[in-house]
């Protein structure tokens, strides 16, 4: 999509290294946030898709309002964007303020993906020293070191949120691809304790586009009911019958959910009527009732799209569109789960 050379996935340009160019972001700095309700408020919303939800009162100076007294059930959303750092000969990590990686993040995931959660409440999305795309294609110590560096920023951003912005509301974690990788690690460290405050506040973790073995958690569970709360959801979209080049045998452990139904029905494809629409490149929501999907071998298989020229698209790996294909379903489900969380806690 962005004109990159696919050789950057397998190239090993030099050993992992750090230096002044990789100075850690300070999250008290407004520039260190791609999205923040005071520094850089989420503005994206599909064109012509009804009124833009803005459930947070006084977004420039958020008041401390108990959830029960809010005009709508609210949550705080911590979103981590996917990999936008790639290219032949590039460093193992991007600087947190790298112009190219930042511009791609701002134009795509911070609009097309994060916007699905706008109706849930305040959205926080940190910039971070993301790892290069090659780390997901090469099982080498240098890649692990690059991911460790990237994760250290995500963890510090979340801690900064807890110290400076937390209002005690329920929490939604959301990411994609590398963003999901870091959130899965954050979930293990901070949320995988059934008695902890953070575990009790978790509405849902939307972590598509990344391998996830449920055995890595002691308490957190996948959710396969539309109104369930307190667990996680994952899927990785491909054309029916396709196994991408990054597929491994242990992908079958992925507890894949069908985001048109939010169940894991393995017997038949979901009905077209369950699909609520695709968010296209122009931020337009179109083509509802277009996709039938089924979890298969840890992936989410979809049949050819029922839209003009849909059968001619020829795309087999839909990973980049894990959110766009199901944007409306994700939007409605995140708001439904937020409401369900409040209802359960209101009723004890």
C-alpha cells in the first residue's frame, strides 16, 4: 500500500543498537501522544455516518465524574497502533517522533482503527519506539531486543496514564498487530490477576492481528459472547483457504472470534446480515452485509466480498484490514460491552 520493498521483511541490515536517536518519549510531553483527550483529541469519524459521538464532557478539561452520573456509560480507551516502521536498511526501532512512521500512523490506524472506540469515551494512544516489521518475520535475539524496547515505552505510557489521567472508569485496551503484541504483554503483567483492580475494570481487550496462546494467561480468558466483559478478543483475517507466509503450526491455538457475531462458531460461515459495514480509505462506511466469516485454524477465513468487483480483488491476506472490514461491528460491540460492564457493576 505504501510502496515498500518486501525484502525489508527478511533483510538483516546490522545488529540491534540504540543511541541518541532513540531517546525515550516523555509522556508529559503532548507530542508523545498520537491521541490524547487534552493534547490531541480524536477527531476521526466516518463521513456521513450520523452525528459524531463525543460522550466526554469538557474534553479539554475532563471533569472527574462518577460513571453512574455520566450522561452515557463511559470507559477510557488505551490504544496502541500497529507497525508503521519498515523499509530496506532501516533501524530495528524507529524514533518515537520519526516523521515517516508518525505520518503513516496518523493517517491510518489512529483514524481508521481508533475511531471505532470514539463512542466509548476518552482515547489515549501513545507514540513509541516501535520495532521494525522484520521482527515478526525473523526469530532472532535482535528482534526480541527491538520489541522489548518498544514495549518499555508502551508500559511507561500506560503507567503515566494511571498516574496522571486515570478517573477510575472501566478500561478498554485496543491495538492491532504490533500494538496487539505489546498489549498482550501488558495484559499478562498488569491485568492477569483476577483480584486486581485493573482486572476488575477491564471491559475488553481488542487485540487482533497477532498470535495469542491462551495458555499464556492464568486468569484472563477469550470472550465468545457479544456482551461478555473482562477478557480479550482476537482475529486475523485472510481469504478462505489461505495460510499467510507468517503462519505457524501453533497458530491453531489462537482463540479466534468472528467479529460479525462475536462468537467462535466453527461449523458454518456467519450470515451476510451480521456484517454491518466496511470503512474504506476515504473514511466512508459502506458495503454492509458484504462479509461471511468463520474461525479456521487460528485464522479468520472470509469468503469473497459480496460487493461490486469483490470477487476480483484477489487479496488473500487481509491482515492490514482487520479493523476496516469490521469497523461498524467493532464500534457497536465496544459500546455494547461498555454498557454491559456498567450494568453488571451497577447491579453488584
